[in-house]
C-alpha cells in the first residue's frame, strides 16, 4: 500500500512552529496568536466592519467575534457601532496597539528570515505559488473557510 500523506499535516506543523516562535518572541503582548488580526487592522486606512475583517482573515464570523471581543478586553482594538445600522460594528486598533505594531512587524520580519534561512528565493516563490494554487483549487471545488 502506498504511503499517503495529508498536505495539511505538514502545513499544520509549520503553522504550529511558526506561531509558537511568534508567541515566544512577542509574549510581552499576550496576544494568544492574534498577531495576524492586529497586522490586518494595521494595514486598513479606516476602521473595518467585523464582517470585512472576517473576509480579510478568511475565518468564520463567530471566531472573528470571539477574537475581537478578546482584543477589546485587552485594550488592543476599539469597536464602534455604526449609528446608521446598529448591526454593523467597526473595528480599529487602539492607540496602544498602534504603538506596538512597529515592534510586531520587526519581530515578524526576524522570524521570517529565520524560517527562510538557507532556502533559495526561487524555491520560496515556488512554495508560495503552489500553496496559493492549492488554496484556489480547494475553494474552486467548494471547500469554504
């Protein structure tokens, strides 16, 4: 019988190790792996709705709500209700989170360099292209977030 491997197994292991290193390096912020949320919000020019944040993160709405609520409790995001549609909640970084973003960015760059050490740029480009193609193939056949 042929040895069948799950693509997700290797990707899950990379994700675990990468996020563990990020958590260790950024432990002072106590973010529980929510670095990506802060980084996505940091790239937005205006506050975004929780629904838009869900799309940007490619996770489900309930998970987004839990993360946003947790980050609000920690004082890292601000939530404002749209006065014209009380169902919409705008999410933005708090002033204290904004001051943390440069440190988080430097740490991410450092960890990326460590993770990419010894790998030719062409191979890295191929890895990102292939992973994007796998994602597109799975979305195309109906696998949702």
